C-alpha cells in the first residue's frame, strides 16, 4: 500500500483520513469530550452476575455498566498454534466472579448504541512491533508474515524476552526488524506493565492504562505500511507527533509534514464530501449500477442493482461485471463507514457457478487490504454472501448522526392520507368517549390543507356522523404525523 495520512486537529475534535491512490479509504474521528475506550485498562467492580447469560456487568466508572462474558475471563492458557492461544476457562460464570469483586479488565469494544463496553481479562498492550500479553509465556507471530524463515527468526529473537511475567505477539510491522529494535520494544512494554501493576496496588486508581490519542494511535498502528506522507494541520500537534515518532517510530520522522495551506486539509482529496456521501444509503458505481447499504442494530445489509448499466454482450455478463465492480466498492465502504458485525450481501443472481466463484474471490481479495479482521463465507442457497467484520468502535454513521426525531429512526413517515384517516378515527373515538360541543383539529400545514381540500368531503361525512362541528387549524411547529383533536 502506498498511502498518505491527513490529520485534522481542532480544540474539540481530531480526525484522520487514510488516502490511497488519491481515494479516501478510511476516516477516524475522536471527539475530545467522548474519547474511545478500546485498549484502556480499568480496575472495575462486578455489579451483577448473570448466570443465565454466563456474563457479568462490571462498573468501570461510566454511566453504562460494561459487559464481561465468561469466555473473556482467562484462567489458564494452552497454546494451540503460534498465533491463536486457546484460553481454557471454567464454564460457569458464578465460579469465575462474584458480586462486589474487584477485577482488572480491558475494553475490547466501545459502547455501541444502547450497549455498554465489552470487556476482557486477557490484557494486551501493543507497541510498534510487539503486543505484550501478561497472561501467556509464549511467542505468537502475525499470520500476515508469511515467510517461514522470517517467522522462525523473529520467534527465536523474541523468545528470549519471554518469562513468567508474560509473552509477546509479533505484529506485521516486525517483519525485517533487527534484534536491537525488538529488544527496545519489549523493554518498553515490560516497563509499562510494571507501571500498570503498581497502579493496581493503589486502591484509588480506577484507570490503570489509557491507550494513545487518535493521531498517535493511528501512526503506531500504521507502522510498517507504505505511508508516503503524514500531513498535520496543527503546529502544536505536529510538534507532539514529531517527539512521539522520534522516540517510538523514527522511520516516520521524515514523513511528517506540517500543513500550512490556505485550503482546509480535508479539501485536498475531497474528504469532506466523501464522508458526507458515506452517510447515504445509495452508493453509485461507475458502470451505472449502485449499492443500497442499510445498517441496523442486528446486521448490515448490502443490495446490488444494475441500475442504468445495460452492458455490451448479454444479461449474464452484465450481471457478472456489475457484481465484480460491486465487490471493490463494498470493501471500500466497509472500511470507510467502519461497518462491523454481521454483514449480508445480496449480489445480483448469477446462474453460472464460475461467476459466483470469481465474485467471491474478488470480494475476498478486496477485503484482504482491510486492517480489521473479516471472515467471508460462500454463497448460501438463496444466493447471498454472509460475512463478518470485527467491530471495536462505533460506525461512521453512529458517530456523526442520531435518530431522526420525526421518523424516530424508521427511515420513513406516514403519508398525509394516512394521517387524515387517523384524524377522522380519533374524532369518532373521542366523540363516543366524551361529551363535546365541537372539535378543533390541530395538524401540520400539509395535513390541514388536505383535510380542507381533497379530504374535505370525507371530513364533512364525519361531521354528519358525529353531529358536531369540526374546525381545522394549521400548526406550523407540528411534524407531518403529529396532530391533536381538542374538544370545545
């Protein structure tokens, strides 16, 4: 990957955009009044044990209690391979924790929607090249390091840093790194763990460790990738990042650049407009086809349509080409919108098995550049593709938007005709329940106009039915589906 990072800093917000070949691929946002919690380590207190869910709620100092599942409580480790240790745990949550117990936990998922943070007791602390794991004594190697000889070299080097206090995982960025740099990283992480352990003994300390702010965290996580330039539009932040890279990521020092341009930094690659487009349901493809992306609490669904694309050969080729083009757009939208959890993709139906195989292959390849872990399953009997993407933070939509107060998140409102029918039913209901001389209907201007216009004949019939006068008054502050029937 040959890419560029744009960092926009204001007193209340930091934003980082990843640009690859002139196209926005990722955008990260951190508001200083609502910092992310992922990676933070807390001393918590178990507030409630839920045997039926095999989980516990833990108070870590926030309004919402955090969630700790039994499977995330580490008791003993057994190494299955050099990447994924298998944590052996007792099955019953009541044997693992009790109400009121103090417990050291780490946040693995930010609070999302109505759900509190997700926790684990399997503490991990990342640096440039290594991840320190106090709960194990072995060495793991990132699966992205594919060369067998390099994997063995790195394991041999880092094994000497492991002891009863913890082990390490070698990150992808460690490929080709010499022993001195790995030793320095290991020493730094061990010093940091000693500090955390000291804080554990201090009863007043609730926050034991906080992950880096957004700009530093992104630079740390992008170490080892082909970042050509990192532009920052804040002189203060530039100087802070310069000191940070000098100490921890010296290879990125020369790539840091203070942006002094007159145009806002996010205007360089149309980032602002791209971010706005990423909030829309519809994503247009160059061929004329389009995607429809719907994000719900349970899952994200993506529907592909040919739209105006008619192709040049036959229908099957048109469908296949649209689907292949869609795979690239889908992979980008998942990263750009930070969509996670279960994702269901409804490709246009293909009759040829070879086309299905090639579309699946194209999607897998497109998602291989994603730093978030993805699992893609084959086509189901209904022609859908199921996949998952690891979600640790809120999606772009949930970060920037809230439910519409008019439709309350439904995405649609009742028609004027429907509201008019509801008004008339309400008049009949109130007339039966109460004694009134006449009625006044307060409604939105559009509904009031309809009641006095195309629906006036029906309103007159209701007047005859209830034998009462009905007046209509427009209320400009009312939404379309709001009305009141007042007795006079």
